[in-house]
C-alpha cells in the first residue's frame, strides 16, 4: 500500500518544488506540469519561477517569442502555456468532447453552421498571418456576411474561438502591445503534426498527467482535462490498455483506488518527506492538477478558501506537500493565514519564501484560523 505522505513527497519533487540547482528552463517546467495555466500572465510566470533555483528574467516572454512555448486554450477551456510538442495530444482530447455541438452551447453562443463559417474564415485569414482580435473579427465578418457574430467574436472570454483552438486551428500569437493576437499553429509552429486520434492522444496525455499528479483515478484525470466530459467507456478502455501494456499500475493509496506510472512506483514508495515550505501563486498547477475538491491535498472544509468567486484560485502555502493556508502580498507585506490544523508550518521558512518572492525583506504577518 502507498501512503498519501509518500505521494505528496514524490509530487513535490516531480513538480520541481525542490528547485533543483541545474538550470531548469521555463519550457521544462511547463512540460513537467502538463502546461502552466496562463489566464493571468503574472501568475504563470510566478508558477514557473517557484520551481527554479535561479529564475532568469524575462524567460517566459522569450520562450513565447522563440516559439518554444505556445499559449492556447486547452484543459478545462482555460489558457495555458505549453511546449508545442505537448499541445496536440491535449487538444485532441478536448476536441473529442465536441462540446460545441451540444444544444445548450449553441443556445448560448452560435450554431454549428455559424461556427463552421467562423472556422473557415479564420483558417483563411490566419494562413501565415498573425492578427489581432479586431482584425480577425473583421475578417470573419467579411467572409460570413453575418453581423450577429461580432459580439461573440469580440468577447474576451473567447467562447466561440475555443472550439477552433481545441481542433488545432488557432493559437495565440505574440502580443501586439496590450492586444492579443491569433495565428494558425500549422503555419506558426515548426513541424506541427495536427491532432492525433483520441485513443492515441490518451496514450500520451494520461501518462503525462500521472507523471505530475499521480497516483490518481480516471475520474480525477477527466475532471482535470475536460471537467468530466470525456466518455467513461473511452476512459475505461484507455486505462485498461495502458495497464495491460505495463505503462500504468493500479494502486491503493491509504484505501483509495488509483493508478500510477509503473516506472515511478519505486520512487513513490521510497519518497522522503519534503519538509520545506513553498508559497505558490494563484492558479498554481500543484492545486489545479488534482483539483480543489481533493481533501487529501486541501483538507476537509477548506475548499471555499481556495476556490473563490468567479473561478479565482487563491495563492497557497504548501507544507509537507499539502495546502496549509493561503497568502497575499501588497509588495511591502506578505500576509499569511495558516489553517489551524496545519499551524506547525516553520515560520522562518515562510519568511524565507516571502523574501524570495518579493526580492526584498517584506514584513510577514501570520495568523492562524
């Protein structure tokens, strides 16, 4: 039997939260974590630097400019930074849901015919081109002669553009000042292979996920990638095939049935406790990967303090691999609220983390609640 203490000790190191001294790049971090959520650009940068011993300045902007990272809508319909080679398998599983074909989606947004017109117009306009949202909107309106699309295309939520992203027809381009841009991955990225079959995609995506967030059940993976929309019969077959091939092994974690990478079983079973404190930013993958409903990670009754209104995920204090509290900073002061059941967090380590994050010597205020 595997224990949760062993799992969290292993996960902390898999997440590079031991900050290995070697020069771990932003691309390597994004690959190891199966992407870094980038709804808020500054949080994405902080998530990467939290895993580096000596973070290089401007590394994310450079990786995006060099096309070593790409920004696109992916898991759960949220923006992520991903290495280009990791994108096709993840998008293929998003596309497999065909959420845009469901009546409720069409009632709220556009019909399948309208979406087809948007896709055709965008594909033509973005062929070898990088366009702002306004330019892309104008191109689609001219192509479709449907003025009702203007409001949907102008929305910052990108609801009608997400299906294009899932199908590999659109990714973000480099920022144009404070304006976002879009382009086509097959003309923007080197050696873009297109999207694989969902079954082939699962053989890549499931082991990649378990390499960062395992052991975990198929249901947890499904929630992470599509908010639970993938068909259960498909998931069952994919996990069975990977298990039969020796890639995955069914395990028991303190009475909870889960799957782990076979290649990592020994590492999990021998993982040493990780006692250092980490202050992780809002929307950090360490929390988003297992999900905020995971009471082993967050603790019973504490979810509402992590998952807030409008989808906000709080910055968290991590100790011994578990969420021990939340924090915020105004630049001069780092305010930490520890959960009373995890109040044994070393205060000197909190101070050290606050100093690292701010680059100065901030005042640290700690309360226990």
